[in-house]
C-alpha cells in the first residue's frame, strides 16, 4: 500500500480562525515503503506569516510563492490512491481540509476519530 507523508508549516494553530499554511512537504512511498518522490513548496498565505520563530520562514521568502489554490491540484494528484500519513494528523488534516475549502473544492464531511 503506497503512502503519502505530509507536513505543514502554518501561521498558527487554528485554521478555523484564519490561520493558513505557509509550507507543504510531501514524501511519497511505494508499497515497500521506499521513497518514490519528495516535494516541498512555500505557500503565500496572503496574510501575516505568524510564528517565524517556530517555523523559521522569513516573510520575504513567501512573497513570490504560490497560494494554496495554485498548488492544490498537484497536491491532490500526489495524494490520490495513497494512505495519508502525518506526525500530527488531526492538526495537518484540519489545515488541509480548510485550505481546500478556501480553494473552492467541494468536500465531503471530514471524519474525526475511528
């Protein structure tokens, strides 16, 4: 079963209160867990970038970065057909869900728990 390991850096902790993604990293593995592809990009949140002391991304670095809507098709293509894995999955999935909503994707209700 292939995996997509995803990680976000964000402006804060609460996407429901306007915090946004400022960086995405994804590692794709094959059925045996061998790395097939790695991808990372900065993301322009079109707002203050928040806790630079935590994520280490200077504000000037995101000025020419794409916004989330600009990378969402490619990101979803990478995730398709894979089991999604994240270190702090509830946190990352809340941000993924919110960013896709803001990018005007129609989403099914997000599952929480087992």
